[in-house]
């Protein structure tokens, strides 16, 4: 008898909990964000602005004078509201917080050319650094295999929320990470020079041209993962993310891109200010090096002012946390943008590059990057200027859910 009563109580408790959970989920699905200033990145900033969120997407954006907030909506308030910030190049999720071999999957050194390696197979959605970047307002990351190999592997785009890679995933195969410069020979005995590295790359691309032609004709007898990835690059299905710092390496990258005609994004580019005409003529956007990069070796001529110079020249420039081989393994793109803002780029241009600009370069601007009706409800709520060092992130919303609060 007692067992029956206990069972009934457990069933009632479970039912009550389910109702409570359903109510909470419904309430969370409807959010109103009020900001003393709302930067939509799709027009002028809105003083005393409101963003309505319904079921994960942005429902309405405008002045509080023109928008009536329904009673069911939970209200969040902040001084400054922006779209979710986008890290345009990182290795977070493959490179981990502990800096031990067990959480370092960003660079496989058994072979210098491995385009077949997929970031999705190594990404850890629960990695501490993912949560750290989320707490700083980064809601979307372009992450994957790092620089240091002729082709180190594929990159991907994820949200910084989700318990698994499938829940976080935005795009599984975005670019191929390619490196031009001396960092390749520091990781591999061969190729040992720039000329050898480029020759290896060109030879594989020539083979991939034949493979792509046979694939298009339905004449591939045996699929190869390496050739499939390179053929996708040559067919324009994915882009090349080419890491090159010196002016000579940048020119080499542009020359290879012209020869094979693949779409390309330039990354690093410490000496980009020396070859801006060539970059602009090629129509190639730049994921500029972290502004606080250590200025030695191939990055010895890096400058705080490069982003401003590229922007003034009409070259799309966006920000990254990047990768350097020491703890904590990743910077925060927001702080890198702040340095550029203070060195000629300006606050709103830097914020655009960190949001809509990055979304455009990554070709996800139909989903994220600005606060517009129908887009993913990714927002960051600040208690002051986003680029002021003492400003706090009060809350982060991803896909219409509050995933971080300062409390």
C-alpha cells in the first residue's frame, strides 16, 4: 500500500515538475531586451531601444516609444546592447584550457598536408575556454585546425552554447587552414623552405584539379578524403584560410590564389599595410592578427594601426583571438578589437567588424551579425562601452536563451 502511495506521489511530482519546466521554457522563449543604447549594426544606433525575442529569433527591433512589450515577455535591461560578437578565427574547442597533450588537437604533425582532417571530429563543446569566451560576449566562433602546416585541416563555425558539437554547429566545413611562412618548418622536417612548401601545395592542387574534373564527369572510381576536400576548394564549395604574415608570403598566397582560382581569406597579415593595393585588387578579406601578438619572427612588423589602414583602404577586416602556443591558448577577440578601435579604427567600425563584418566574411550574415527581424537572437548586454576594459558583460543571449549572466 505504501509503495502504491509513494509511486503516486512520484508521478504527481514528475507531472508538476514537467509543467513547471514547460512554463519556464515558454517564459524564456519570450524576452524583451531594453538598452539605453542598442547597436543593431543594420543602421544607426537606437537610443532607448528594445529588442523583442520570440522562440529563438528576433521578432522586433526599435525605439521603446514605438514598441509595446507584451506582458508575457521577461524583461532584461542594460546600458549597451549589441549583436553577439563573432570570433573570426580561433582554435578554441580543439585547443583546451589545460595546455596538455590530451586537450590539444589543433595541429596534427604526422604530415604537413592533411586537408581531410575535420574540426567537427575534435571539437569539445564543453571545453572551459568555450564558456570563457561566451562569458566575454563571443556567441559565434570560426574555429578549427590551427596554422603551422601547409594544410592543417578544416575549420567550422559554432555557437558558444550547446552541450554537444551537434547542438552548437552552424557550419561543419567552412575553410581549409593553409600556412605560408616559416612556422611550417618549425613543425615539420619537410618541407623545410618556403619554396618547397609552395611546391608541395601546388602539386596537390594540380592533382585535385584532375580529381575535380573526373568527379564532375562521374568518373571517380575510388573516393579519397584528401582529394575530396581539395576538389571542394577548387569548386568554390569551401574557402582557403591562408595564414601569411610577411609581405612576401602574402604576395605568394595571392599568386597561388590567382593560379588556381579558389576563394580565399587572408589571416594574420602582420605586414598587410605594405601590400594593400595587391590585397584590395584580389578582393580578399583579412582576418587581422591579434593586436597583442608578440612582435617577433614573422610578426615582428605587426602594428596596432593595421586594421585602421586596411579599413581606410576599403579592405574588409575582421578580428580573431587566434592561437599562440602558450597558456591560456586563446585571447579574446573583443579586446583585440578594442586595441584597433583605440588606434584609428574607431568604436563603431571595430564593433561592426566584430559582428556584421565577421558574419559577412564567414557568409553567415543571414543568421547572425546584426539585430534584425528573423535573425538568430544572439545578443550581448553590457554595463558600459563594450571596448572599455572595466565594462562588464551583464548577460549573453544565444538563440533566444540566456546562457550567461554576471551574477
